[in-house]
């Protein structure tokens, strides 16, 4: 099934560890968290439609950043209602018991012009793992866009238990990509 894609989306919470400052806000309608996994070798794409971020980021002082992110796991969309319903079950996200994935930053390091490495703890389905996400920032007209891509291993978070542990059926690697549109981030 396309349940591995949900694991990727969880990794996107790490991506939310992006720039922000006083009164910084995520613009959800202009933002996206997407994921790609493979089932039987075929790419399966999906996205999360409900997520939020709490951001305090100054590009001139990134090491002082505080970033938190939540993703509503029940908002995963991969194209079929049947598969999306399956993702909410205990073998996958178990959304009745674990409705959200969270990310909390522990460090933000500059990595070149407009580039940052955001490290933190990603929590999904009761499992916590350290993650580091590369983030590219761009500014135009008072709007900051943070983009990036990283890999997540679904089995590290117990996503796809039971028969779905077989990585020859559903890949363990999930590619997570994001575009987060923010207001209130100071220029650099």
C-alpha cells in the first residue's frame, strides 16, 4: 500500500524547522509538505494538508532559533480514500492514538548564502529520532520561502508494522520535500 508515503510526510516536520522571528507566521495556504515512497518499485506521492509551525528565527543570529512544527497525520492524502483510511490504522500512523507528528529544533547552523542546517527531534507514533534537514531560504516582497528535501526511514518510527515491514513491498526510505511560506522574517 501507499502507507510508506506517510512516513515521508512525517519527516517534513523537520523541515518546518525553518526561519522565523517575532510575529513570524506560517502561511499554510501557500505552503506544502509532500512525500514520495515506493510500493513494489513504483513511486507513490502524497502530501499533508494540515500542519502548523511556531517559529522564532533571525537569519543574522540563526543559532538562537526556536522552531516547532506539528503535522496532523490524519490529513495525509495519496489519492485514494481507501488507502488514506488504511494509513490511519494502527499498523501505519495509528491516528486515534497518535494524531500528530511533531518536530522541535535543537540547533540551526548557517551553511552558506541563504542555506541552513536545522537539527532537532522528530516524533512520530511515539518514536523519537534526531534529524537534520537542509533548508534554503529566499525572500521577496516581505515573504520568506523555505524549501528543502530530506530522507526519512519509516521503520525508525514504526510506520508500516505487521506485514508492511517487508521493505521489498513498501520501501523503507521516504523522501520528504517542503515549501514553507512565512511572513515576518527579517531580511539578511
